[in-house]
């Protein structure tokens, strides 16, 4: 997938070999680790808001303290932020995840919990009331989604904690397998694991790392997640196993987020019936129409020739014998029985003419006899079928205008570009 780079016309940021899905929920895009979806999401949310929230979630005395800008730059609102373009340490990642684990309350990382004398007197106790950073309901919803990363459908499904202990986390793999991370937490402990080359961007594949045996490359859901589990299981031994509260039910209807400039919101202003082809009409078998197509109502087929409207007695037609050289003699007409009675049998055909003789005249006083009519469906006479238009009802759209989040907007509660789930959104 590729995205236009803001403030750089004609330039695009491309994610190679990325997993790109369709129109999925935020939950599925998270536990499936869809990079393209999160690059788009970071733009929808607003890159400046993403950076601001990152600072507040991972705030610590060790974040960029004592480091020159040449050694480490502060996070920038880059289009590639969601794919790991900004360098964050394992401590930064663990501190940020801890904010989520604490249901939205951030605590600064610390090394010393308390200081006691040899006699047991407490000289110092660490105390930190915490700083609310995230909405509690939003944090609980995030935890509920991140727990699925360690579930059967997630990217870290191989390494759930022992005994079914509730845990949540997220995998991360940089392009070309140059860096891999897993950050996971329980209600008591947050841990981040990073694997990479501190001196450069080395592709961690079997071709470059002969020690790789079980996997072809280092990815966040493999070695980092394995190391995380190997540490967490004994570290939490003896600690109670409990889960977070369930997130509250949503208070708003589901919405579809969209990226202004790339995705255009449309609305249906009217419907039109368009002719897309023609079928065969006029009775009989009709051409099978595709689903969703409609055809005009057809008038009932006319009755077969010679029939009368219902309610009247139908008289079977009479037929004279074939003409001969002699004048035909016809007996006085007789009335055929009503159609409810079976018709009399047809007379035998006249004998064939003898060679060299004139045709034999028909016997005198031969009465005309009715000939049974074939049912309409058995008639062999050709039928003319008029073409019938095949139509389809299609919506006519009108585009609505929308704008991206301004860089000056840092309020996490500021609304994002969204429409109802069923609202049409098209690529601009």
C-alpha cells in the first residue's frame, strides 16, 4: 500500500510486503497487525495527536534526558510513525504499555521501591499517585482488543502465559525484518522485548543470522514474544491471577473512519433505472435474469387463436374433406357436442388414387367431423417474441467535503472524520 506524503506533492510513502486487508473492524486490524490500516488510521487520528499521546503515555525521567539530538531525536509526526520510524527504547515501550495496563493512569518508571536500614527502619518509600492520561473506558476497550493478540487468531498466538493468566500485548516487525518487538502486560507487570542490531539496520533472516533454526526470520510474534513469555511466567509466579474489568458497552453507533483526500464520502441523492440489455419476451421460457435486475411487468399472454372467453361453450371447428375434381357433396351441418364431451373419432383417410385413373370421389353424404385441437403448449406454430429490456436500479451519488485533522488540534476527544458504517465511501 502507498500513501501521499503530506507537504510533498507527488511523493508517496510505500509499505512493501505488508499485509493489507479489506474493510475490517479496528479490533481485527489490531490482532492481525495490518500495517496499512494503521498508517491510514494514524493520519485519520492526526499525526500530531499521535505524537502528543505517545509522550504522555511514555513520559519518564529517562525519556531523552541527557541525550543529544544527534544520538536520539524526539518523535516526529511522520507518515511512517505507525510502522516504527521513530526510535523508542524498550523502556519507553514498557512505560507506555503500563499506562494502558493501569486503565489509563500513567506512572513514571522507577528503580528503587524503598530503602530500609539493617534494623528494618524504612528510610524511603517510592510514591506516585499517577497521572490520568487516557479515558478509562478507552483503556479497557484497548486492553480487551490487545488480549486477542495472544489469542488463537492473533500474531502472538504461540505464547500465551502459563495457566491461562490474562495478558495483553502487541507484536511489531519493521520492514525487511530489521527490528522486532513484543510489548505485553498483565495487571501487575509490563514488559517490552526488542531484538535488533544496535549499530544498524541488519535484516534478521536466516541468510544473515545462521542461528535461526525454527523460523526463517525474526518477527515480533516469534522470538520477542517467546522471550517475553519466558521472562513473565517465572516473574509472576506466586502472584494472583486476575483479569481487568470488562469494557463498558459502546454508547455510540458503529462508525466508519475515512481519510479525507484519499477517501471521498458520498451520499445517495436518487436512484435511476438503467437499461443494461435485452431479454426475450412474449410468453414461453424467458431469459434468466441476474439477481438484482428487474424487468417490466408483462401482460398476460393472449388466448390461442379460435378460443373464446371463459363462460361460453366452445364449439369444435368443422373441417370439410379435401377438394376433388368432382364437386364435393356435404351433408347438412351437424352440431358437434360441447367441449365437455369427448370429440368423435376422425374418419379414415380416403383411399389412394389408382395409377392412371382419376381420383376417387368421396362417398356421398359424408358428414364433416370435428378435429381435436392441440393444447396451446403443444402447438408447433412459430411465435414472435418481442425483446424485453433488462434494467437495473442504481444509486446516484453526490460527494461530501471533509478535511483532515489540523496539526494544532491535540485534544484527544476532538472528533475524527467518520460516517455511519453503511455510508458509501469511495476512493477519490
